[in-house]
C-alpha cells in the first residue's frame, strides 16, 4: 500500500489537510489543455481553411502534402503524397507530431498534465492515488527522453513560421511592403514560439551544458546567461505561445471562410 494508505502516514481519514481550493489550478489546466486538444484535433482533420491571401495557419506550416493549396507551399515543394494507404491525409497530420511532441515532452507541460490528467500528484501536499511509481523509465513515459530531439525539430518549425510571418507582409495582389492584422497575428505567434523555445530547459543545457570552465567559453557563457534569464519565464511563455498559436489558426480560418475581414494598415 502507498499514497494515502501508506502504513507510515498519519492515521487520518482526510486525503489532505489543505483547506484551500487546491483542486482549482489543476482543474483549470485540465480544461484549457483538453479544449486545445479538441480544437487542434478538429483542425488537423478538417484539412481546409488554412490559407488566405498570404496568411497560412501555423497548424499547417510547412505545407508538404500534394493536397496543399499551391500558394501555401514553400516554392511548390510537396514531397508527401495526398493519400497514405488510400486514406486522404490532412496536410496538418504530416507535421503536427513535431510541435506536439515538443510540447508534450516539455518539462513544464509534464508538470501541468501530470497533475491535471494523471493526478501525480494533483497538488503540493496532496497524495496521489497511484500505488506504484515508475517515473519515466517505462512506456509510454520513457518517450519523454526524446524531448531534446523534439526541441531541435521545433527550432526548424520556428524558422518556417517566421518565414510565414514575413510572407504576410504582401498584399492580396502579392506586392511587398504591406501590413495587415493577420501580419501582426502571425508575427506575435512566431515571436512567442521563439521565446518559448529559447527559454526551454533543453536550450539552456544545449548552449551551456557539459562545460567545466565557463571562463574558457565566454560566448557560450553569455548565451547561457541570456537563456537562463528567459528560463525563469518558461511557464509564462508556454501558455502565451499556446494561446498565440491557437489564435493565429483561428484568425486564419475565420479569414479563409470569409467570416472575418483581414484589414490592412497600409
């Protein structure tokens, strides 16, 4: 027996002596993340309304499928077939595994969904209901060790999304030097994603890890101090970037369906 029924625990019937609403934070986190999962799943399988007038949804970028709208591709490069095993594959399903894998294995998000979905533990000083703990040594949690590789892939995707933001400076006719509301939305979204990636614990270790003497590596030490400063805000950047990506997709979809008008500043 373990957890609240452990023989070494005080013989009290209450699960916890906390009198505050400790369940509120994990409940809100569960609601937000679960809502995002539902929406992202819907958008991934929708396979439409992801491009309009040089605006492309971050859920569909880079668009690599032969089924992609030609204008949404990068120089017409579509290396992936539109169908796999006679199944019409949405362009989003080809690439979403990488940004999703980065977030799912992120150190902060592990804490968030461990508490909110698996109750491990649900809050500080609140015992978890599980009778056995194996950490991240067995499937499926052993896949968390792939976080470093998802981080590298995430950096590549950030480059593509930055490219999308730059392309959005075109007018409807394709002329450069114009800026719309959609331009601002994509710029904010891509910027927040860069902050989220650069504040990552893996990024901090990548630029400054495995060094015995910082004095012999002044450039890496400077980078490490900058990333360390961002690392303090990693939780905030995680939520801001999640909201930014979701709104960017919603905005592009609404413009693509004609529900919203993408107004130009100049």
